[in-house]
C-alpha cells in the first residue's frame, strides 16, 4: 500500500501546496487534498483541523502550508497525537522526524522559496523516527502522559 500524504493550505499557501503535492506524487505518495482549492481568502484553521484529524486517526502524514506556517502549526498541534513541525530548513525537517516523530510538516509559503520547500519536504518524507531515548521524550510532549 502506498504512503498517504494529506495536504491542506489557505489561499496564501495554495500555489506552494500544489507544487509540493505534485512532488509528493512523484515520490510515490497517495495525495489527499482537503483544500483550499481556490485563491479566495480563507481561514487556515479550517484546513489545519481537517488534516490534523486525519493524521491523528492514523490515515497518513500531513502537510500544511499557509503564509508563515505558524497558524497552521498552532492549530494542528491542538490535536492530541499530532506533532506538527514548522520547518524552514532541511536539517530541521530531518530532525523533526528522527527525534520528534513529527507527523505533520508545516511550511510558510511567504517565507520559504519553492525550491527549498521541495528539499524540506523530501527530507521530511525521507527520514524516520529513531526511537530509543527520543521515544521517552516524545511521550512527555502530551500533557496526558505527565506522571
Ligand atoms: C493569511 O494572510 C496569513 O495570515 C496566513 O496564511 C498565515 O500566515 C497564518 O499563520
């Protein structure tokens, strides 16, 4: 079964989301796009919550794009089990997966150029969680796991 990437953006992230979605398809991912699908002004939390719900349900990894990526990451991280990482460089994208077991990548379309954004996505999708000591730390992120 192919890996699934659930993508969402607001109007500010629409173009970059489309570019990254086609890159992910080339990399063999099955794409699910929750919107937005037009350049009309819209509200980023509406898409962040849809993507985060699907990721929390184990349906795949997530990609969220807005102007800065900040609002998307704030909204997505309200969902238990979602670890959304706002990345503006390749190293952070790799580490977000290896150390933080991030399951949603957030990118700011007004911050990061499309070439770099593609490299960030490739790094995120190509890395995997290292477990071990990082597992204990990741478990401590959720307040419900506080001892
Ligand atoms: C939209 O203008 C902008 O506020 C939004 O895309 C995002 O940057 C919010 O975090």
